[in-house]
């Protein structure tokens, strides 16, 4: 259950971060390639192309990363041995 919840958290955070990076990449694209702004074309390009692509890629990457971390943590937790206290 912990793995699934962390994967969902990674999905949400990855989507937000990816969307932000997508907007940044879209704005850079518009500036570098001098995309026309006629009738809001450059804005539509950024918010209807780059932002969804960034959100999708970020969501997948975030979910995989958080799930991988949760799986690795579960494996490490199983292999741990209890700490033995020395009697004085």
C-alpha cells in the first residue's frame, strides 16, 4: 500500500513539476525560434503542446522514481536486523 501511495504522490508532484518545466521549455522555444504571436499562436503552442507533454513526462517519471524509492526502502527494511543492546 505504501508503494502505491508513494507512486500516486510521485505522479502528482511529477505532473506539477513537469508542467512547469514544459512551460519553461515552451517559452524558450517561442523566443529561440521567433514563433509568431498572431492571434495568440505562441501562447496556444506553449499551453496546449509543451505544458501537457511536460506534465505527462513528469508524471510518469515522478511515479516511477517514487515507486522505485519505495520498493528499495521496502527491500532494505526486510533485510534489517534488530539492534541488540548490550547489558551493562
